[in-house]
DNA sequence: CGAGCAGTTGATTTTTATCAAGTAGCGTGG
DNA sequence: CCACGCTACTTGATAAAAATCAACTGCTCG
């Protein structure tokens, strides 16, 4: 049930597999030395939740009762302005936590992009549990810390990168976080729509479409289908992402 | 020496004052029940650091040896693109931690905006310490969590708000985080330059200047000096910040 | 087969950046 | 004390990037 996916900076060999007693899903430790016994407590207070594509998980402003861990599928979290403008602040995949960054009320909404399964904990239970399990807390702090670093990268992207640089950065970053990435090297799965990519990168769908077309025309990427593409020239894409053009 | 400033969501009465044995500076607990004895351990491994305005604290890419807590003054943290474009990802004040969001190497640079004093810990010492002090770790997790929520707000700002909305949001947010805010209600201290405001909001200095002039002209704010202004119409500024115009 | 939706492409507008020319405040040195 | 020059800031004119508006394509699903 609980699957703490290894963080991107981990080397694979530090992964430690364990099996959730409650639902049988595999659980991976994060980089610090967390093992099955540490996760067992979490499993005990977890409920399983199933969501169809598009269904809401949490809604901004609601009391933050639960904390979630994604078992399968993917989730978008976002914030809205009163007039409907949307900023997607993250795409989350199996192993990610949803709801860590909240106080009294949820500060963002979350919905399934694809069909998804999740583990749900009451925040109060989880608070009590992590007090007894310092290794679990350390793992969560580690994870929050990594998310913070990712958020800073995203601020750099949103504040200072051009449309082309944003798309390039996105195409390079996404597969590193998606556990379902195609096995083929440099192939990218896009489970989200153009509209979601636009709202994640602070652009419009038209601009996303135009930039993808341009990258295709210049031979940097190849569109395999609407939701799948291949990076033909990774070095060039990396240069574009960092503004080296 | 160590000053864990209360988080904005705290009610004042939950503040718990304690005095650092090493340097005499006051230390406040964060919202959870952290007291002097929990902080004492941190003091023991802390060194005092003094910085003049403009001096660097940490540099992106350097090994992340230290963790800092600001005792006085203010700090900017930022990331650069190869061509020099800068995104300031945060302004930090007394009580804030610098260096939480890092793995092996620092992922951002940090410099003093004004003269500042800080406490410095070796990360290894601090890691060892928080394992023994669950309340401290909980406080840090809490803080990381709040920073994550703030980062999401900033992503909404950078990705979807207009220049005017960004400035309005900034003017409303800054005083809530600056412990040196003027005692006069609705008065805002701007210890940073226009260039820093611009790099924090993803704008240029010219745009920042123009928007401030416009807000002044429409009577929403009054510029008292270059680095001090007063919000004349807080409700209207709040409306502008949320796009209700 | 056709409706509807996601995506693409094109023309135009808007916003903000860029380039350029001032102005104001401040510290320094005469 | 004042002139000088520096820097930060402001203001104006123009350019560029991306948004908006609009038309069209192609795919999926009933």
C-alpha cells in the first residue's frame, strides 16, 4: 500500500523493498535507512482510495484532514485565482505524498490525471505515528526538503525562462519523476493534456503547441503520438533548457 | 543565538520565549511545543557568523556543509541561469533557516541584503542532533512544510499573475514575514532594491517602478521614501493581488 | 457518419521587456 | 559646506514575446 518511491538523487542500490501488510503493494524506502518495520505503522492507519481520471482528491480551502500517498497513477495539484486562472504546482506520481504542505486547511486542490490508487491517513494519526518513528519523520523531512528544491527550480523556470526553455526543462524533468516512464531511453510519456502542461509552465496551450512544433521541426524531438514523444537530441534540449542558445 | 521565529499562522500566545545559552539572543519556539531544552542542543553545535550587506553566505554548487539560522538582518536566496538571469526564490529574515532545502550540494546562492548575523551548524552535527530531539525535527518538518506552501503561492504568482497583481501580493506578504516591520500598521519596509524585487517577482526594474508609480497615483499606496511605503487602501490592494479588478 | 473535443496553426493585440534618457539622493573629497 | 559623481530609480519610446482571438484538423466515441 505505501510506496515511498526513491528520490531522484538516490542511487538505485540504496532502494530497499518492503511489502505493505495491509494491501500488498510494494513500498520502497526513501534514501535514509527506512525499512519494513517503519512502514508497518503507516500501513496500519492507512485506508485505500481509488480515483477515476479527473476526480478530486482534495479541494483548496477544505479542512486538511487527510494525507495521501500515491500508489499508482498520477495526480495534479493546483491553485486557482478567483477569475479561474490556474497554476498547476506539481504533477505527482506513485510514491509521492499529497498534503504534506498544508496547515489547518488545504492550500491547493488535487485531482487524478489518470485513474489512480492512493493510501489515505488521518493527519492526526500520522502525527502521532511519526512521533514514535523518528526514521519515518526523517524520511518525510528529506522528502519535503527535496520538494522545496524542486519548487525553487520551478520558480526559476516560471520567473525567468522563455517559453522554449520552459518546455525543454519540462521534457527533461518529467521522466525523472514518472515511475511509469517508458523503458526506452529518451522516450517521454505525457499523461497530461496540453492545457495542463500550459498551466504547469505558466503558458497558454497555443504556446505549448507552437513550441513543441518548433522543437519537432528543428529535429530536437519527435512526436510519436499526442501523449508520447522521443528526445532525438538530448544535448541540444539540455542546452535549450538552460538558455545556452 | 538560535531564534526560531513563530510561523505566520501561529497565534501570538503560542510563542514561547527562550534564551540561547551560547550568545544570549532570544529564541522563539515554532508552533509545536518546543522549549529551551530542545534548543540548547542546537546552541551547543552552533557558531556565530557576521555578514556585511552584500556578502555571500552560500554559493550554488558548493558542497552543502552548513545549515544556517538567521539571528538578525535579512538574506536573499537565488538561482542563476548561465547567461546571468536571476530568480530570487526567497527573502529570509531573523528566525528563518537557510540551507534546509539542499542535498549534497547547495542548489542556490545566499547573500546578505543588510548586515546580518547568523548561527551556523555543520549539517552532520545537526543530523545527529535532530535524531535525538524529535520535537526539533518536528519543528523543522513544520517549517519545511510552511515554506513549501509559500513556494506554491509564489509559483501561482510567477506563473499566472500580472505585474500589478505580483507587486500587490508582494507588498501584502512581505510585512508578515519581516520581524523588523515598522510598528505602524500598514507600513512596509523594503530592505531590498528594485532590482531584487524585480528578480523575486519575475519582472524588470522598470516594470516594478512603473507599477509602484501607478499604485501611488491611484492612491492605493504612498511612497514615504525609497525603502518605506504605506498601504493607504489595504482592501483595494488585496483585491488587486487576487485579480479582483 | 457526425458531434465534440483536443490540438494545431494563423492573424492580431496586449503585456512586458528592452533601449534610452533623464532625475534624485547620497557619500566623497575639495 | 558645496560640487561632483555615482548609483538607484523613474519615465518615455520602441520592440519582442506571448496571449488572445479565430479558423481549421484530426481523432474518438457514440
